[in-house]
């Protein structure tokens, strides 16, 4: 999975990240089994992308402890920043 950690809000361009991930998957630029994990406060409603969660390859992780973050970082293919 690709991992984004941070608040889900339009000012952080998380909507763009979701859109770019979806487009790259549809163009075959990313492996079909790759996931995008988005961890942090806020919601997909805040970034105007609630339907993105219906895809199955985008995962919303609303609350993460420091231990959870550490584990996610350890196993991510890459950490992404929009």
C-alpha cells in the first residue's frame, strides 16, 4: 500500500492525491492490488471524495495511535504527500 498520514482536508490536496491514485490505476500505471491507505483526522466528505471509499482499493484510517502509525510506516511501499 501507499500511505498518506495527515489531516483529510482540501488545503492539503488530499482530494488530488485520491484522484491521481484512481487515474493511475485506471491507466494501468499502478498494480491492481496496490492500495492507498489514508490515515488521519477529517473525512472523505471534507475532501469531497466520499465515493472513493466504495472502490475497495482506498482505505480510510480515521484514528491511528503512534504504534499504529509506526506499523503502517514500516510496511508501506511508499509514503506519499500530495
